[in-house]
C-alpha cells in the first residue's frame, strides 16, 4: 500500500511474510536509490546483538536488501546499516497499465504457490518474490516472459544495486 502525506510517499507492507507477534517496523529513506520523497516501512524482528534486526518482509523498492538480511537502526528509528546478508534475493515485477488480454498475474500467483515461494503484493500490479534458491525460478520467469517481451511487465533484482543509506 502507498499513501502520500505532505509530499512524502510511504510504502507499507500489509502482509509481511515473516510477521509475528514480536515484529516491529522501521522506515527506510529511498532517496539513496533515486526515489526522492519516498520511504519504505519495513517489518523487522530483533536478533542476536542489541540493535540488530532481521528483515521480515520482501522489500518492494529498497535495493541491496532481502528477506532475512540483518540491519541496524539509528536513534531516529530509521534503518541505516546492513550488517549481514541472508543469502536470499528478491525478484520484483511491475505490471504496467493498461493490462493486455494475456494478463499473466494469475499464472504468476499459481507458479509462486506451486514453487513454494513467498511473495508480497503492493496493490495488484507490483509483486516482490523471495528467492532462496535460483533453481526454482524458471516457472516464474516463464509466466511473465511474454509480458516482459511485450513491454507490459518489467522486472529487476533487489540486489541490482548495493544497499545505501542517507
């Protein structure tokens, strides 16, 4: 979900895949990723050393982060440092408007479910998929290949750029 308040767009995760009763939220300024005026609200849980938190959602916009990565927050409650990578990746797909007759979103949802992968949707056009192992990804790519070639879907890896804080 996205909401704009006083010129700042906040992106939230309505159903974080690892949400539990001990989760908390922190903001991440997306300006270092060329998304000025945007903040992503990530779900975290404390792990190990005081001040270390594990990412419990699949980032929609933040680069260099994935489910299970360990981060630190600053005094303001904002994520400012990546401590340790989890070894997972996130594949993000954006479906453009107008939608073609051969809309692949339902097929993608089925393929993600059959492959046993975790995913989060931001609305009905933007999905982030947890990728613990690349070997399970071919059916996912096959579902959206036609739309990618036709220019009605676009994809990227969240680790296409390194994590960077303001």
